[in-house]
């Protein structure tokens, strides 16, 4: 055991070592550091005892530049490995980058400071008044008042507020100008600490700069799409490599966790930690684990220790985490999983369920099936991953592509295109090697996979995650504004930008209010956030929250074909109606099947629908005549594992709301 003296000496040695490194770094940067230029970037004339030390500790993180020839933000933008490593860019350039011939850009701060500096004849207060006068006529006064939550005498007072603190809070001056988007697109403005709308009015509009994230920005994103390798690098960087347990130790921990499970063994493959991450697939895996625990079934949920946006490389002994009865074990090499399967091969029936294959290897899954004696895989069509690494079939992660031919020009232009052919080959080989029964949670989910794919699934069935039945009516308020909500992940492909924009355009109205339900950290000016976290142990959290707020409508404007929408089921259980469009897959199917909502052709039709002054009154009168809907969850994979596989052709199954299966053992190539 170390003595206190030895421990103290070790601490002192480490401090001295860090001090020596810091001194060497300062000495390396000092000859090229321009103190006067650096201090000029502080508008309040702040005095620093050592400007270089300030830059090394915090200045570079704030986007300040060390001299007129070096742009801190530009260097990080051009060299993402430096940004990912969170290394001081100027120090990196002087130590490695200059010798490597890395590109640098001159600072844009100097001329911007001169360009936007207050007139010598005006003091700061006078300059603020002058700047406010310049943008006051262009600020949408009712909109800014609503989003800021403050009262102002007039538009000039609102303009002063925006220039002083509003833009730093992320507030927008009009529905058509995004402060955050402008700053993220144009780091020169962010570096110069200029109120973005002031710059846009003075120069940005003339220069053709984008005011918000609209179609032009989507085109720009498509043209400058990142590579799949760079996306994978970002994912891996966010989850550093960890040393896995030794093979035998990993197997022993799994065996110990499985004690007390006397029935069958299930290996379930998913893409992330379902206990921590929100989402539909995560709810399914959590529910299955709960059912398995109740039945004394050994349920081993496996997810990659380092997530990937694609299949794992061939031949790599992947490192996984295993979760058993709510306890996470690992990280483990896949060999430890094989050892456990080999141990139980002759004593238990072993099933393999594929929920999500991101980050997994089809070849390893085939090896597990062979080792465990599993005769048939169960593969869920929760998304379109069996068609493309872009599991929502989003070309360059922006637009719906509907799965064109892998050799098509559309695929060649997409960041997933080069990967897709090998991706399909590997998944097809798995399905051919191990007989696979496919399960879709809805008919729209099945239709697109069978229409666009050529996967030789042995059997097929539609098994909705819930069945709906009628219950007592839910009392809706007789007065008050119509409440429109967005629930779940505020993602582009889920239609959140449509909700945000429609809310912005209607914030001045007293007869409509907009609410977001989901992540507690989400913030959108003018749209209150209601924190909600749905888990297998608290499955009604969203329904309860929607009821408390007496939500009239849930907007679900999905930008892809939804295979199954828990959000839609939750909305209907809370008595709300769902607004969607024809291309939203299972969302539109459920609305059509239940008659509880609106299927509108486009956002123009959506605007027209929401403009109705009697929106709340008309909808509530209709809802008062309808009984509530109660969702009864199915047993998910156990509904198939426990019973002979079937193929549903019932009319109700078309919406994915309820299905009465009929038996079949035929191979199928298309959804009927």
C-alpha cells in the first residue's frame, strides 16, 4: 500500500510534468502570437495578464484568432481530426500542421471589427439606438414579442432587446430568419460576435446569404454531403474503444446472469442501449425483456459497444454489450457469446431475434445460429435496413428516395450508394444461409421491403405492436385555444421542421397554441417543452402528458414511410386527432383506419386547415361523440416464437392496428 508521502510525491510529479508541457506549448506559440491583434478582439478593452495563456486555455474555444493570418474556426472546420481531438488548432498547426502542409485561412475578424465598429462620434448607447432603428422596420413585432415572452412598447424596443441579448438567447426576429442557422452557416459572423440579423440587413441579404434552413439549404446539404466514412468516424469518436473482458471471464459473467432462467434462451440484436435511448425499437426490446423475465426466459439483448451507421466489417471480432434482466454486462468479444450458446445448445431451445443490425455483422449472426443450433431467425422490419444502410431510405440523410436500384444514378449520387451493393449482398447471404421469418409491424412496413427488395424470406407475418379497442370517452375542454403538439424526437425525418415553421407562423394567434413533448433539453423559442420519457416500466408517460395538457392535435409530418408509429397510437389513446400526409406510411394508414385525424396533401393544405377560426370548437364537438381508444400491446417477438408462424391478410392488418393471423408455411416475395 502506498504511503501518504509516496502518494503526495506522485501528485507533485504529475503537476510538475503538466507544467513543463504547458510551458513548452506556450514557448512554441509565442513567436507567432500577435498580442495586439488578440487584444483588439475584446470590445470592452479587457486587460489580460498573459493574452497567450488566455488563448491557450479558453480563447481558441471562443473562436478568437492568434494573429491576422490564422483563423481558429476555419482551421477546425477544414481539419475535422483536430476538432474531434479537441486540440488547440494553432498549437497543432505549429507542431504538426505546418510541416504537413495543412491549409490555413486568414482571420476574418480584423476587417469585420473595422467594418461594423461603432462610429467614433457615437457612444455605445447611441450606437445601440442607431442599430435598432436600422432593423426595427424589418422585425416582426408580434412574432418577436410571442417568442421572447416579453412585452415591448414598440418594434424599436424589441429591436434593442434583440441586439442586446435576444440573439445570444437564440431568438429569431421574424419567422423567416433563423438566428441559430445564420450563426452555424457563417462562422465569420459568429467569430466576430455580430448580431446576425443586423449583419443580414446590412450586408448578408445583398451577399446572398441564407436567412433560414429552407429548400436552398437542403440542396446545399445534398451537394456537400459528408462521406459515410466521416459519419462513422464521428460515431466511433463519440464512443471510445474499450478493452473487452477476457473471453472466459465474459462467458462466465453471462452464465452467472442467466441463472434462474429455466426456459428457452433468446439472443436479441439491437443497435444501442435500449435502457438509456428513447425510441420505438428500444421500447420493443425493453418490453420483450420484461416479458422474458416474467416467463423465466433467458433474454440476452446485444448491442455494439461502438455504434456504427452501417454493418460491422467482415472478419472483425466485434465488441458488444449484453443486457440481461436490466443488467448490462461487458464489453464482451463475440466469442464469449458463442461460448454461452455452445454451453446451452443441447439443453435449451435457442432463438435469435433481429431488431436492428446497425453495427452488427451478418456473418457473426450466422455463426451464432450454427453454434446454437438455431433453425430459424426472426427478423423484424422495424425500418428499411434490409434495403439500405440508410434505414429510413433518406438520400444523403435529407430526402426520401424509396429505394431505387443499387446501380441507378440516384444511388451513385448518395453517400450510402457505394456501400449499398455490398450491404445487400451480405444480408441476402444471411437470409439464404439461415431460414428467416420476417415480421412487419404494419402492412406499409412490409410493402416497401417486399416491393423494393429481393430477400428470400422463408415466411412472413404482420404483427402490429398494439391492438386498439374502444373505451370510455375522454372529456375535452369546451373553450380555450386549440392545442397542437409534436411528440418524440425533434428530428427532420420525423417532420419537426414542419411543426416548428407552422408554429412560428401562428404564434401571434390567441386561438391556437403549440407544445413540444419529449426531450427535456429541447428548446425552441415560443414553443414550451413538456418533458416526457416513455419506458417499458412507464409506457403511458406520453399518453398521460397529452391528456394533462388536453392536446387536440398531434402533428406527425414524417418525411419517410413510417413502419410503425408509437407516437400516433399514443396520440389516439390520449383522445387527440393526428394530422399527417399521404406519404407517412403507417401514420396515414392508422388515421384512415380509425377516422381520427386529417390526411392533408401538402404544407399549403396544412396552413389552410390550421387557419380555421373554429378549429378547436369543431374538432372538440366531433371528439366528444367518439369513445376513447385503448391500446393493448402484443407480445412482440414472443407472439411469433410461442406460436406457429402465420401470414396475415386481414383487412385490419393494413393499418397495423390489429391483426388476426392465419397460418401459412409458404415462402413469400411480396406483401399481400
